[in-house]
């Protein structure tokens, strides 16, 4: 799963996804869970909009914007079953998370070595996510938030090498995870398609898209 990534600046996001300029709240470039970061969602009618929210989804039933468990990653295979994510999935609250690069841990040397993943073509990643707008019942404030989707990568030649292996499990049972990349041509299908159409896009990125190595 992805817990650390670098966010592009606003100008780079607007250029990559052809978004009309807007002035959201500023965000930190180095993002980890619960920091404020940007995500893109569709408007009806209209173009994509840049929204700044917490990098850890707040479900509608939460009592606080800070949960006691991690919600920055959501397993793509379980979206319709997990209470934290199923309403956002059912309601089509899909988003794209703009990412310049993301980091994963590699344990092949016996130590945790950070690897950085960029795109081989030099473009920005558009990673699949879900968003939610949570109203604070005490203050009336609306808290935007999002989660990054992951998918099983046990068969992926590169992503399967990330994360610490469980010695009790075989190579094909590790449930190594990968982010999900939404290519520019698939943005409309991901954001506006039905659940069946969107689910067809939940896969680990192809090897030819990735440029990676130790940080």
C-alpha cells in the first residue's frame, strides 16, 4: 500500500488534466496519511475540479474526522463490502489523485529501503481514489477527504517485490499491494462510468509505465 507520495503543484495539475484555474487551500508537497492533499473529481455539469481534503477517507457515519484506524488506502477488491468505503463506491464518488511520484518499501536486502516510483514518460500519475464530504454535526464544517485504491500485485514483476513478505505465506499468497493508475483516456470512464465500467480499470500499472529505484 502507498503511505507516502509527492504531490504536484497546482499549475502542473491544471496543465495535465486541462482544468480551469481555481484557488483551493494550499497543500504540502510531501504527503502522508491525514495530511491535506489535492484530488480531482467531476462536476455536473462542468470540467474536473481540484479539491483539497484529508488523505484518509472519513465515512459518513464517523463521529470525528480522525479515525482510530487507517483509511488512506482502500482495497479495490473489497469496495462494495467494506463499511468505510461502500457508500462512496455505491454513490460513484470516485476521484483521481494527482501524484508526481510515490514511495514503497523494499525488503530484498533484509532492511527497509524506500523505492521511488515515477512514470517512464515523465508525466504525472493519476491514481484511483474515492472521496467523501463529511459534515461535522457540532460545527457544521464540511471536511473533504479521500482514499487511494490498491490492488493485489502478487503477479506483478515489480510491485510484488515491495513490502515486507510474510514468511508464513507462500509467494502467491502474500497479497502484495499496488496503486491503481487511471490513464488520461480512461478518466471519463473512471469518474462518470457505472460501477461495472469503473471496476474494469482497477489493475496495477503496466510495467512500461513505471520508472523506479531506491531513493
